[in-house]
C-alpha cells in the first residue's frame, strides 16, 4: 500500500486549507485505498481525534468505525457521475476518554474529475452552509486543476522551444533596449550570460545600441555582420534583430563562415575562369577581325561577322566580370575628389545624351540642386550614371523621355533616373542588383550580361553610398533608379 | 552595476582556462561553454567602488603574438597575463604580448600571474627574475589553478585596479 506525500499534491493542500476554515476535513481516497491529509490544516476536532498524519482507509475506520458502512455506499458514487454526492447520517466521534471531547460529525463522498474525495465535518445536514461548503470545494478543485493543465501545457511548450533552440546552430539572445541580456539560448552548451551588457559579449557590433533603438522605433528587422577570430581562423557572423515588445529585441546570431567560404571559393574560381578564358577569346576576336579584312565572299563575311559579334560579347562579359571582381575585392582603387554632384552629373549626361540621340531618345533635366558637395571618383560616378541611363534607354518607349535630376536627400546627394518603361515588380527590386539576376519578366537579360547594375552597386558601395530602385508597375508605369553619395 | 571585460593572455598550456574554471566555477579543469565561438564567463566581485561583474574572455588558441587577434581584445578593461612557472620561456611570450597590447590599446590595468605554484619541485622561474618584473612595475601573483591558491585574489586585485 502506498501513501502519497501531501506535498506532492498542491491542489489537495489548497483544498484542505480552505475546508479547514469550515471546520471540515477532506481527504482523497486513491486507487491504492490510501488517504491523504495534511497535518498542518486539520480542523481542531480532527487534530485532537485523528492523529493528523498520512494514513490508510483502515486507519480511518479504526478511528471512526461508522465510516466502514458509509464507505461501502460511497464506492457507488465514486464510480458514478461527476459531482454526485453521498451523504452519511450523523455520527459521534469521541476520543473514548472524556465525553466532553465528543463531536457530532457527518461524512460526504463526492467525485471531482478523477479524484474521489471524502469530507468529514460538523453535522450540518441539508443546511445552506453545507451546500456552500461543497460548492466552494468544487470550485476550488476545478480552478486548481485548470491551472495545473495550463502549467503543464506551458511547461511542454517551453520544453519544445528549448529543444528546438538546442538543435539550432543559431544563438538567440533577448535584449533589453539598453543592451542587457535578459535571456539567451541556442547551441549545445552556453555559459550563462544573463545580466551582461551585450557590448561585453559581442564588442565587434559597434552600432548595436543604434540598431536596438532603430529596431524598436521602426518595428522592423535589422541585420549587422561581424567577424570574429576563433583560435587562428576568422569566423563570419550575421546578427539579426527583431522587435519583441516595447523595450525588448530578439537577436539571432548565425555563423555564416561556411557560406562565406563557399562564396569566396566561387568568386576565386570565377576570377580564374575569366582570366583563363580571356586570352583564347581575345585570340578568336583577333583572328576573326583579320579574316574579315581578307576580302571574304559576302556569305563568309556574314558568318565571320556573326562569330566576331559573339566572341566580342563573350569578351565583354569577361571584362565586366573582372571589373566587378576588382571593385568588390577592393583591388580597384578609386580617387577621391571634392566635387559638386550637379556638375558631375551634368558632365556624365553629356556622354549619355550622345547615346540617347543615337537611339532616337530624349533625356530631360529635372531639378538640379547646386552646392551638393561629395567626395568621389568622377570617372566612377559617370560610369554609374551611364550604366543607369543606358539601362533606362533599353526599356523606355521611343516617344517617352528619361528624366535625370539631382537633389539633397537625408545627408546624401541623390541622383535619380526616371524612365517610363514597364517598371520592376516590388518582389524583384532587391534582386535586380545581384549578379546575373534573372527576373520573371526577363528585364535584366533582354540585352547585356546582367552585370551593369551589380557593377553600379559595387562602385556606389565603395563610396559608402546607396543605390536602389523605386517602382510600382501595378499603379503606374516606369521606374526610378537612383544612387546617392554622402554629402561632405 | 559595473561590467568589465577581462582577457587572459599567455602561451599555450599555462592554465588560462583552468584559472577561469577555478575562479568562476570553483573547479579545476577545462570547462568549455562557448558563446559565438568564444568562451565567455562572468563572475560578480565586490570592490571598494561596489559590485562589479567581470566578463572574462578566454582566448583559446590565440596563444602567441602571431595568433592574438586585436579585434577580440576590443572593449577590454584589463588583462591577466599568465606564465607557467615551470616553463620560464612562457614569460617571454607574455612580455611580447604585453608590448603588443600596450602598443595597440594603451596602458590598461594588468596583472602577471605565475601559475602552477603547486608544482614546487618543477618550478624553474627564478626569484630574481620575478623581482626584476616587480621593479619594472608589474603586479605579480603566484597562483595555482589546481588548488585555487591566490586565484580569487588575483581576479579581485585586477577588478580593484580596473574600477579605480
């Protein structure tokens, strides 16, 4: 026979405490025929009459013989419908020594959920007080069981979440707005860093304070990247910040070293491949050019011309790839001149106008704010402008002009090129500047290698500038490509 | 509450990780709990300026001049340079590391720990050499990560120097 420890059953203890206020003693009759009660909450009569410690049904019957018959009747109710009660008649309890220590008691058996409960209290048969006591105990037990179920659900949910975090390679931090680590998880093992300021854990993230503020103010996700040396190897990490509440931010740190390594290997392979291909294709171009000058028949000249065109396209692609690689790797050096943005753009436009005129298009000047001084390589800026204008020329209908303007914009000098082409869908706008971006409408591959915008972005980023496109084809035709350099 | 980043620097196998394990967890041995690839531990200490949390970085694998990455030292308020008293050559590494740190980060609070003082029979670092270091301005403590001797005192002394 097993006797449960009362401490294992908080619900019963609460119920017993409450029932003690009504001078009523309550215990649970378990499958093992055991009784449970708490010595600390026994009513006065019980404490004196029953030894207030855990015991069995047999112990109880020995103290209150009347209950032997009552418990036989009660069994039917315990196995019956929820909430049904069985009430005994009055019986006397005495300690057998002194008639002054006699009590007129009554027992009630009832079932609440899986629990079989036995109440023993002063005889109150049929009184309002008795009904109140029973109702109160029922409410208490149901509320407690609902709470227990919620706790179990929460505990399961938390265990699931912890399990997920444990297998994830990412490390997750909950940060307060001032940067204090409130909680963290992720990865197989972690030191306890709660309470630390995140600067002491990730000092590489110089702008983390600003990022937390921005993240909470805008309610948007922000990303920072950093490099950390572990042993003798550099590891690359990406930290993503998402707002959780008014003053808490979730920071997820992901190790991107593998992806970065793959990217580097890919870039190196591309550079080697381009270098290796450049020489033979240059050779082909040279030979075909020589052949064309050799007085070929019309048909042969046609085929040689096609060959030459293809070879030149291939060579152009290789040169552009190598340009891009040089800019991205930092090998391409840019000069830095203090120069007025409007003047620089005007010079670039002169070059573009010639191309536009040849294509039968018109370039119009919009607003040209003067006095916007930037530090830039003039040739590089012109290159970006020409690329964007050439791009616009490809997609603008013949009778529509392209408008170029230069304005001040949030600490930048922004140059905009507005066309009246088909526009770029929102979902494609971010990918447009990626290498060989293939959009659904085929825009990027209509002509060229699809590298112009990537080169433009690389140049602008090397100048700590920004580049982008604004368009909403569902509302209006056209796109505005823009780039911006920091103002001095 | 004040939080101070502390880095332990020294040659391989001088006992950096064990010193941290002894100070933070009260055990001798290597405890590898990492955060974003780095072993970071914390412990609260009481200084004359009040409570301070030491955020202790164990730069495992960055054991000599060539391997120490200055980026990992960023934000440090003090350093514990660790020498193995049974390997006098580890002192030379520490002196080089100290010169590098001073050059790149300026004069920050630092302490020199002569570790493994429980190995008296194997101790080779001469007392005269230690006196020279003291005369040169080093705060020196003989520690044992194994027995815990002077470990808490060393971290405590550095904490006091950092909050001053």
